[in-house]
């Protein structure tokens, strides 16, 4: 699976995904840190990468309709520190390949997956 980690995700996650065979780019590595969300989103789409982010600007499912993009994982944890993000996101590494084109919200207690209709 091709992924792009937003700048608000720990860079250490890239190696976690890579260890499981995923092709991972980060916003920081590409020089997109601090750029508008629209540029980050367009870069992810043009590269065919699922975006993994904590940014609530990506929370509108009407704007990011499933099936109209490579995929979006919005991580919403109560305590989103680096170690907690590594633990929670690391736990879904094996499942993420099944979410191509989906809008996914990952919380402390559940995963909500919206697929194209």
C-alpha cells in the first residue's frame, strides 16, 4: 500500500509501515511541511497514496468522499502523544491495505470505515 504521513504524525511511523511492506512517504521528507492542506492532499492523490493524518480539516466525508481518492485515515485519539500514536496506528498496520479508497476514522476505541457506495 502506498501511504503518505502528514506532518502531524510521528516520523517513526514510516518505518513501522515500511517493515510491513508499505511504501511510505512523509510530508516533511517531501518538503511539504507547513504547506496548505490542499497541496498535501493533491500530492497524496497524484501519487496514489492514502493520507494518514490527525488534521480535522480532513474530517468532512462529503469533501473526501470514499472511492474518489486513494484513501484517508483520520486519527482522533484523546491523548495523541507520539508513543500513543505509534501504539494505536501500529496496531492497524496489517489492516490498512484493505482500506484503499476508504474514509477511515481511527479512535481510541473503534475504527469507522466508510467505503464507496
